[in-house]
């Protein structure tokens, strides 16, 4: 049985990185090397996120909650681009948003075919 944290690690975090990198590079004109430095990954990893070779999750993209998810990523990217926050803090915030919005529970149930445990629906 998968636990919700595995869903986060395999599906949610890579998707957040992909969209976050895209936002920083294409909206805020941040160089890929700078994004890589802030993310703690290689320049090649950022290139793969931008080319959608990493971080693809149809379950998230097809969700009715995807627009809300993207709004929160854009908010986080703006804070990081303006040096009002840092990447790790925003990743944690976004993870909480994914849980509180119900997106994690939705993904969990679609992947496992079972009802999501309470920890996938709340941050208690």
C-alpha cells in the first residue's frame, strides 16, 4: 500500500518543480542556472523540467483543482523571484496547499483505487 507521502514525492513535487521552473524562467526571466542553484539541482534538470521531460503528471493536469494549483505556484514563483521567500519554504507551503485543497486525496484515490487516508486530506 502506498502512503500519501510517496504520492507527493513521485507526482506532486516533480510537477511543482516543473511549473515553478517554467514560471521563473519564462515569466521572471530568471536564468536556468540561477533556478538550478535555488532548487539545488543541475542546469540539465531545469532544462528537462522546461522541456516537460520531468515532472509530468496527467493526474494533476486533468484535475479540476489544477487551476488553483497553478495559481499557488505562480504566487510562490513571484515571491521567490522578488526575493521575498525562498524555494524550500515555498515548496513546503505548496505541499500544504495540495493537501488542504483535496488534490492529494484525489490523486491518491485515482492511483490506488482506495479511499485516501485522513493524512492525505488534512495537515494535522
